[in-house]
């Protein structure tokens, strides 16, 4: 599990909170393929619901993924 210290260390090393909206043509597997390693997912937004930690459901189209990224371009926003 991702800890507060992990997030702090990532920030110190240049990471920032990024977002990607999944679509019918850009799904979870595409999101993972866009990154060299699976980025640490902080939260998932589905409609007006925010899921964090172990409560994050399987991502689907129209969900927004909030994750720690290191300068790569957002896949979609």
C-alpha cells in the first residue's frame, strides 16, 4: 500500500498528481501501456464519488484516475 511517506518522497523526486479520464477507446490497459511502470494510483473518481485506498473499484470508461506521475504527458484529461 502507498504511504504518506511514499507520496512525500515522490514529490521530493519530482512527481506530481496527474489525472487521466478513461474512455470507451482508452481503457485501463491503455493507461497502463502509456507508462513504463504502473503509476501509484491515489484515487478514482466515478461520477460524484471519490474512491481511495483499498476501496478503489475496477476502473471503467468515464472514470478519472488520480495518480503520481513523473513528468509524462497526461494520456487524456
